[in-house]
C-alpha cells in the first residue's frame, strides 16, 4: 500500500471489525504506523462502531425489561421510532465523547529503555509515540505488542528499527495504568520488554 494514499472508511471499518484477511490487516497496520490522517480517521471509525454496538446491545435489553404499556406510549415500540431514537442517542454519545477528548493531548512522546526501575510516566493522550532506545540495531520489521500490567493485549503492530531505536506509534488512547511494550524479532522471539505509566493530570 502506498503511503501517500489514504485508507477508505470502508477499509478501516472492516479492519476494526476484524473482517479482513491477516495479510491485508498487516498492510493496513503498516500504513497506520506512518499516517497520522488515517490514525485520526481510525479513531472516528472505532468510536462510531463502539457506539453502534452499544446501541444494538442496549435496545433489545430495554425492550425485554419493559412492562406492557398502553395508550400513547405504544408509539415508542414502532421500529422506525426506535431506530430514530437510537441514532439520536448515538449522535449524542459521539458528540459528548468528542468534546471530552478535546481536552486530551493529541500525542504523548516517550523514550523507553529496557532497564528495570522507575518507569517513564506520561499523561492520558489520544496516541503515543514510543522510542525503544536500547533496541537492536537491525532494520526489522519488528513485531511490537502493548499490554496492560495484567498482560491483557492493548495493541499489536509492526515497527522498523533505526539508529535511534525502534519507533512505535500506539494509535489509541490508553486509560490510566501501567503498560508494557514487548519487542519481538522477525522470527517471533521476544527481544526486550519496556514499561511506562499513564496518569491523569
């Protein structure tokens, strides 16, 4: 995929919902590592997809738990009215979420080393630029996994090495907590593990 061409919303939607073959997913991840515009578009697609899933989950549960209603409340049960209310709620959720993100820094940059001790600390941001300073000097590509302190996966992708170390852009907002970055060789062996801490201001 050429880096000067941008991903379509359909490609990003299929990527977010896991409907792409692994070969195409890897190509998209490589593009996202380098393209800020597509990273921002990915955030919007993820927000919209999450909102739609929540609306679809909440609507049947609400309908099941409601008691029998009569009179003027019956119009709420009509599919067109329900869908209109669902979309209105979704738009409101996205608007509120977008406003809450406006106060969050767009990017946080960290230099990580594999030495154990005090972990570098940053505030909550919309994405994180990580430089793995004492990483191998080979060009890679290396696989990089970001996990929580409990080992739950957060993000995985490919990154290239260079004279200053491996550069990684983690394109998602992270909640407050401790995170670990695992660097793997092209043949799948773990090379280094790094840690950093995200805190609210």
